[in-house]
């Protein structure tokens, strides 16, 4: 599971680095708060219904949302 999600993590880290390099810390902070709120909601829903698998799915949603936020900028 971790090996499959590594390309997603890589893209998220690249977009974070681009935003930090461009000194766009405000966007990074606000987008991370929004992504965290959505991900925590997904975490509660999925972990209660699917257990540990739900936690991993919620982490994957978190990283996908980070990539999407990076692409928007």
C-alpha cells in the first residue's frame, strides 16, 4: 500500500517545495488547513466503518487533496 501511494506523496512534496520556494506560505497554510479538515472528517467516517483499511484510505485521500491543492496553485 505504501509503495503504491509513494508517487502521490512525491507530487505533494514537490508542490509544497514549489510553493515554499515561491514564498507562497499563506496559500500553503490555508490549503493545508482546508485539506486537514476534509481529511479528518474522512478519517472519522472511514476508520469507524473500515478500521485500519479506512485509516489508510483516509491518508491516501489526504495526500491526493494535497496534490490537488498544489495543482490549483
